[in-house]
C-alpha cells in the first residue's frame, strides 16, 4: 500500500494517461504517429526535477508535464493536448483508489476465511450472551465469529460497490464541455485503463463518489472496532473468556509486571476514529464552488492514502488477533453459572404460560423470585420452593427448564443461513413430519377453476384457499404424448407436500397449507407469474440438446434461467431484459426469484444427497397471494425435477416416460421410499 501511494507511482499513472491521450489523438489524426512513438520511447520523469520546477510554478501538474516534455524533446509539445490538470489527476486518482481497494479486498478475504474457520471450531462452545452488558441467555462463541463473518461479507459488498463507483475517469476539459478535446480521447483512455467515462463532469469528478468510497472504508473500520471492543470486554479480568495473544518477551506495563493488555484491539479502536473522521472530511468535499474549486485537493492528499492504508493495516492486524486469540471455555462455563440459573428465566416464564397462566401473571411469579435471587441467591432453588409456581410445574419439570441445549437447537440453522455450513436436513425431518400431520383446515370443495396437464384446481368455501388435485395422467412434449398412469398423482402430491414442508423449514414461503387426501392438498390462492424458473446443476435435457453438450456435465455453479409459460410456444427461454421490457416481472422481483430459487436449490440438493439422489435440475413457479406475498407454488416432484440415482445415474423422474426408460411409477416410488427413509 505504501508503494501504491508513493509519488513515483502517482506520477507513473499520470504519465500513462498522458501517453494514452496522445495515442487517442494520433488515431484522430491530430498528433503524428511518429511523435507518439517518440513520446512512448523517451517519456520519463525525475522526482527531484519535478520538485525543482514546482518551486517556481507552484503547480504540480505543470511541473510534471514540463519535466516529461524535457525528456521527450520537440515532440513534448503534444503532451497534455486539450487537457486540464484534473483530467489527469482525477483519472489517475480513480486508478489508485481502485488498486488500493484490490489490496484491501485481498486482505479482507483472508480475514473472512479465518473467521469462518474459527466459527466452525467454536460452533458449539457455549458462553453467556449479554445485553446491556448484563447476562441474558446462552449463545455460542461460534455464533460471535459467524456474526463477524457475515458483517464483513456485507462490508466486502460495500467495498466492491465503492470500487465500481470510483472506477470512472474524465478527460473533458476545463469545465467538462469537451471544448478543446474530442470525447473520443476520453473514451479511448478510459477503455485502456479499465475505467468508465463519467456520464457528466465539471472540471472534476463529483466528490459524492469519493465520499461514498471513504464511508465504505469507515463502516468497515468501525466493524473491526466493534469486534475489537468485544474482545476487550471479554478480556477484562472479571470476565476473561478470551484475550489477545501475548508473545514471548512481550511486556504489558512499565510499572506492573502482571499486565496483559489488549493493546492491538485498543489500537484498532483508535485508528477507526481516524478513518471515520476522514469520511466526514470526504463529505465536506462534496459542495465545491460552481464547476470546481480546489478546497478538496489538500484534504484528499491526506485522507485517501491514509484511510486506505489504515484500513488495510487494521484488517491485517485483526487477522493476527483472531489467529492468536486465547479462548477459555472453562471460564465461559463458570460465567454461565454466575447468576445461579437466572439466565433460564424466560424458559420458566414460557412454561408457565403453556400451563395456562396469563403472561402478566407468569411474569410476576418469575420476576419475584428473580429479584430475590439477585445478586447472590440461587434462582433454581427459589423457584423450586415457590408454592405458586409449584401448583403449575413439578420439580422434574422445573429442573428440565434449566438446560442449555434448547438455546443451541438452531445453531446449525443459523450457520447455514450465514453460509457457513450445509442445510441442517436431519434436524428438520421431525418438523416436516409434524407439519404434514398438523390439523387440517375444514373447507368445502366447490367448482373447478382450472385444469392443467397434471392437476385440477378447485375453489373452496374459503375465498383465499384452493384445493389442488393431482392427476394420474402423464404428458410430454406439450401434450403430444399422453398416458394414464395409476399412482402417479398420489406420489406427486405426497412428494410435493414433503418438499414444500422442507423448504418452509428453510424459511421459504409456499402456497402449501395441508394435505387433504393422498391426491389432494389445500393451497393458498395466488396470482401466478407467467414465468417458469429453471435451476440447473448439471447439463441435461433441452440444455444438452440446445448446446450440443453431453448430459451429466457439471456446471461450475448453479444456473438460473427463465421461460415464458406457454404450451403453444413451447415455454420459450426469456432473458431478464425481455422479462422487464415485457413487464412480466420487475427487476426487484427477478432478483427475489433468483435468490429464492438458488436457496431452494441449496436445500433440495443437500436433501436429495442424503437420500442417494442427485438433483440435476428442476422447475419452480411463483405467485402472489392476496396479501402481495411472493410464494412458491405449483408442485415440486419428479414431474418437475430431474432426479438421478447418485451411484448408478438411473433416471427416477419424468424422463422415464419421455424417453421410454421404464415404468414411471416405480421410479417415483423409489424417490418417495428414500424420502421416507427406505432404500428405494
């Protein structure tokens, strides 16, 4: 980073821009090609000579151009042709700021990997969670690291956005009107440098860009300070659940030999204040006079190199802290027991409510004993001895409430949401079973409102609920091939219900309400989007045919594509731009569809993997209910998914019917049996 912001590198960027401008002018016929070749061969600069000239001119760019012109000779007259100083300075500054972020992002990626590693190592290390600095309820140390990991992922996205915002150049003259320079010169130079030309500028790029950049740095620095402050608190002698590493030979105090101070964390707290202060200065640079004044220049010469250098340093240092962190799980256990059970007060409160007490009554009972226990009493024993509580809970029931395990039940789910582990499929299976046997809502089946190739949909006595019946009919090639296959509807209904329940465990909203019979389910009424979303993990089917690729070729990442729902048109592929232009969905809706579909893929792929099945690709449909909520609709079954046996690649889906590969129901039955835990 030091080298990047050196005068040598800054002037080198200026020279690169000057030469590229000459090349552009040569293409326009304004500068002889021979002159450009001479400039490229001879152009150089000397820091001492630039400083010497600047002593006289009091202008750094003029001093630089004069120095380079001296090295070139007569052809130096073509340097800086039609340019103003900030055509060069601002464009070069954008390059330097972009390159600085590349260095920062590289360091941040290393830190993210380290935090991920620590999160997984300490995923189940129980400690007390604190709110307002006071013991609240149990968490795990891994959750702290996971939280930091997610926060820095957001920081990374902000920094990427800042890099995009600052990756612009301008060569448009004294007030941005191209009065003395052809716009082609700007386009040429920016293209060669990997920058975008500013859509409009004055004599400078507008400083909201630089302010956004500096604020992205400041937010990241402040997150690092937040983590450092957490470590500082946890290193306090009376807490001592973790501490900074203490090197051999290190000393903590000139007066007190016993001291082991969190000095690096404290240093990060101090440096974050500097970066935040610099961000404020960047905001002050936005309101320049008219087409430009120079009040921002002196500020930026300090705040931009300093902030990028400081943030890079902070990231590197925090990575060292995390790497060398000393963790004390036994002290965490001891601290968990400090309040002698007070941290279980909410479990006791909820247990009393479940026994029939009003919440206010239960709260009063629990708080009475909690206040008596604070700060030295034994909450558990006081609760056991309370006759009012004893009327509702037995001693065994009370004892069972003082257990850490329920607080950790969803740790795997949180880690999955944070992108740190696979979906917790095994833990969801009991929830799925419970969901599928939940009490059925009593509704009256009414008139047929829609019949498709695989399903019939009926209205019900509830205006916002429909009854969906799965048919035993199999079709392919837009209905050209048809066959009645007994048992198909039942299997698709049961499989779809199971998979909808699975996706609900993962936090996705579906139209599924309940199973009504083996061939019917109750669903929410929706306005279906005229789109099919296809998610592919491997090349197969129409993609293999369209691109001439072998089936089974694994894609480097899941691919999401869209089709227009139309049997007559054979569900043609649509680009996102076509969807927006045809007003089939908004850009935000497209983003939501893709995010949900990829999340579905992550869950379904992991789920089928546990069943010895490979999820090759699948189709999803979406709709909006009467509240405007976006829901997964239709079905998720072997009719809409390509499912291959993980070991033999046997097709267990509708391709059995399409390609005459064997009995359709036997394939679907294998899928269902494996979903039920059987061999299949």
